[in-house]
C-alpha cells in the first residue's frame, strides 16, 4: 500500500518547484526504491521461514542468507546514491532523472530474486501445490517486470507487479494455511476415530475373551455366547432397531451368561438331570452376572441382558418374575436367541433338535415363554434360513473343513451332511487304505435326507428324524440304490481301474475331486482322480426333500478334506433328465398357469393386479412330503414395474400364509392378521390332513385409501389380513406361492 502511495506521490509532485514539492519528490522516490527492496527482503525472510518450518530444513539455505546480505548492501547503496546521485538526480524543474548508475539499483533485487528462485526450483516438491505456484510467480514475474522497467520510463511496472504478487502471495498463503489447518483437523479427527476404533476393538476383544472364558466352563456350549449375540442382532435389525441399538444388544448378548463364572464347574458340566438344589444354584447366575456388569456404568445395557434373559413373557421366569413388556427389550430378544441356540446345539443329554421342530416349539411358546413380536421375527428368520446356517456347527458346504476320518467297518465313521442344491459344491480329499487292505476298502458317499442332516441307522431315529436314504456311491463308481427312481453312470478311463486298485492296495495316497449338485428332482455327482472319472446322475423320488452328501468309507483314512462352493449356479437342462419330471399340476389350468411350490416360496404364480372387490379362487393340495402346518399356500402382496414377483423395481409389501401367520416386509407398511378357528377346525393334525387331501379356497381383496384387506376361509380357519401402506404406490399385485404345495385351477373374478 505504501509503495503504491509513494509511487503516486512521486508522480503527483513531479515538476512541482514549491518547497513541499521539493521534499515530497525526494522522499517519495526514496521510499519507492526502499520499499521495493523491503518487499523483496521480507519475501526472502518468508521463504526462509517456510523452508525451516514447513519443508523440514534445520536451517535456512546459504543462498537465502546471501539474498539477505544483498538486500542490506542494496539499501546501503540506495542511501549513498542520495548524496552522490548514483541512481538518479533532480533538475531545476524538480523532475526525476536517471543517471548512468541507475542500472546498479536493478542488479541487487534481480540477483536476490534469482537466488530465491533457484532455491524454490530446487525444493519445489517440498512446498504445497498452491504455495508453490505463488512462490514461482513472485520470483519470475518481478524479474520480467524489472527488465522491462529498465527500457520503460514513466510506467511503474515493477512496483505494480510486486504489490500485486504480494497480495496474491498473501491470499495463497491464507489458502494454504487453511488447507493445512483442514488437513490437521482431518488428521486429528482421524486420530480420534482410530483411537475410538481401537477402543471399540479392545472392548470387543475383551468382551469376546470373557465370553469365551464363560463358554469354556461348559464343554457343551463352546461358541454359545457368540452365536446368541449373532442371532440377537439379527432379531434386533429385523425389528427396525438402529445400528447403535443393535451393537448394544450384541455386546449384552455376548456377556449374558457372565454370571456362570460364579457357578461351580461340577454343576455346569454335570451329565444328566440337575437336582432341585443344583437347579436353584444355576438360577442365581443372572443376579451374579448383573452384579459383575453393573460396575460398567458407561454401558448399563450390559447388566440388563445378564439380569433378565431368563424372564418369561408370561411372568413365570426368573429371577424377578417380570411379565410382558415389563421385561426390557434387550432381555426379551436375548431370551429368544438364547433359547434358539440351546435347542439347535448339542447337549450332554441330547443331539441338536432339527430346525423345523425348533420352529414348532417357538410357535407353541409365542405369548407364553417368548415375546410374540420378537418371536415372530425369529420364526421369519428360521423360514428364511433354508440351508440351516443358524446352528452350532455351520454346514460344511459353507467352507468349513472336515477333520481326518479314520474309517473302520463300513459306515461306522461318517461326516455331517453337506447340502446339495443348484450351486455346485466342490469337495477335495485324499484317501488311503489302512493296514487291512482290500479292494473294497475305499471311500463312499451317502446321499440322504434327514431333519438333522446326519445319517441314522436305528429305526426309531430314522422315523423321528424323517430319514430317507437315496443311494450310496463308492469311489470306484459302484452305486447302491436305496430310494431313487433311476441312476445313470458314465465312466472315463485314464490309467484304468486296475491301476487304481493296485495303487490303493499298496496303501498309496490318492487325491479325489468331487463335484456335486442338485436341481429339482435330479442330482449329479462327478468323481475324479488320476486314474479315472465317473459321472453319476440320480433321479430323486421328489423335488421337495433336501439332499445331503456324507463322506464315509471302509477301512480307509480320509484326510485333507476341503469343501467349497464354486459360486456357479446351474439351471434347467444342466443335469440331463433320466426320469420323468414329478409334477402335481398336470391338470387343466384356470385364468393363469398352475404353480407347484416344492420348497419355501421356490415358485410363484403370475402377478395379478389388485382391484377393489377382486376375488381369487384356486385349488390347493399339499405335496406328499409335506408334514408341517406351514406347508400350505401363501399370498404375497407386492409392487414391481413389470408386475412379476422379483421383477423390475420389486418391493414386497406383505406375505400372508394360510395357516394364519402374516409378515410385513416393507418399512412403509403395517400388517395385522386376525385368525379365528371355525367350528369345522378340529386341531392342527386335522389341518395338515385336510391340506393333503386338497381343498378349494377363495380370497376376497378390498382396497380403500392405502389399505388392503384380504379375507378367506381355509381348513377351518377364518383369516382376515389388513395391510396399511403409508406411502404412494401406483399399482399393487398379488401372487400365490407357498411351501410344498400345488396350486391349480386359479380363477380371477373382478
């Protein structure tokens, strides 16, 4: 500012012969020269400060110190010129005149700028992008302006350039400083976030370690706390809770059994039934857990889960006998997850209960042992878990390894079942004979179905667990049929069967690769080793039962077992059909095609646009394998741009099952189902028998101001479903689906 001011005054008083003009011309011109040097000098000081504090230099480069010395010499020479006229003089008209030495006054700042510029260019990458540009402009532009100024008289190019660049440098410095502050703030926030993350990880690891220590006290409950925590979060998330609430429930569930630390191991690990006195001791663990966790004042929810997870919805639980919604939500959720894991895990007195039987226990316990709302969510999670992932030992087809199997007499050692479906499962293992060497002592694979995914030999267990064996496939390609319709075997020889037998009898280790899959009523097993390969197609008795594969053998060692899903999904036609397709819908159709539903919502009818007063009538029959009350028709209400289930922009509003259960899928819909038992309803066994015999059904749809009502009577039940939609939906559709049922003769009346 002063540079421009004095530059202006020098021009204003140029040629003014008054006393004021005499002094103003001399003072103004001196200040113009002095301030030009000062700006360059302070720029050099700024550059030195930048090098030390921002660029990591311990001290300023020697060239910058030399620049400061040059600025000092230039100022001394300027003072000398005032008395000698070295740079300029004034004539009798008080006008400024350059002298022969004026070029010297330009040399000093030019040398300083060159020195500064050399330092900047050499260390360019050390500066920020924005400040780097301003530094280069400040050194290069004045150099050019000064050279032009030598040949231009009357225009203050150097002064204007310096002032403009000083302002620009100031602005760029502020921008750079703001960015540095922003980076520092981000770094600080990131540090805080990392510290919080580390604290969270430490808390989680500590809680997990404590939970593992608790589970380790009971040899039958390894992983129980972790599984209960996982199931609890699933229930909480499905009920619409926020992520923070879900996290709180996870940790509360993880530590729900912490009170068992205070219970004697002899009681916890006792095999058989507890005495009344021992059971009273066990019942103290919720109070002990509450006392341990209540000291963690910043996480009061932890003690709530430990204290109340054995309360029952009907008030018959312990320790306080709380009832209904007096029990905290956290505890009601954990109680359901805890009961589910207890039933699906192995205990000293029983094997895991099959999931379908567990579901029936939950149905019986709604409103008595369990909160009905959270209990229905658990039922829904069970329905969605078609491959029974939620259990103590996850299915081997999910990637878990099977340990070394020492097979003695035929089928005495066998693995748990590996579920086969339309996703290809790859199994790799090695096998060698034991000391008892015989060409029959080889691995085998049993294809079967049972509720607990295990092979059973006793008649009672086969009956209770609905065991059905399809076939046994031996590693040499021989197949023993048990309950299938047809089998096709193709063998490709590489080294030959003889070489294979010799290698096995010598006790050599042979690598086997298996590819197994199932599509509807056909299964395909490919077996290969370095000697030959087999492709076996099996026509199953139906499309509804599950198909599991279990490894077994006779006097052989099966080792290095790896089970993986390839991710490849097969479709219709991948497995060549060797038997006629089993169908229960090969009858005349109504207004839309018939639909056969072999598994939980595996198929759906065409979509039907809902209008007020619309009626849908159909005939329904449960498939021969149906054995549960929910093996019946369902109706799904949805919206999609193409009108089809799982079509474009698919959004499911609600699902109503004709056993009386309803489920809403949408955040913008509320569903309420009222079920009344008519005089014709005897019991649930009669309900299942009536479904198997087949019956007609008609559903009435009503639409009014965002509300859909479905009314029907089915197998002695009067079902009235009301769904309220809170947002705008242009078109709604209905489709018939179900579980293990055939729906035919579908008619639509509007």
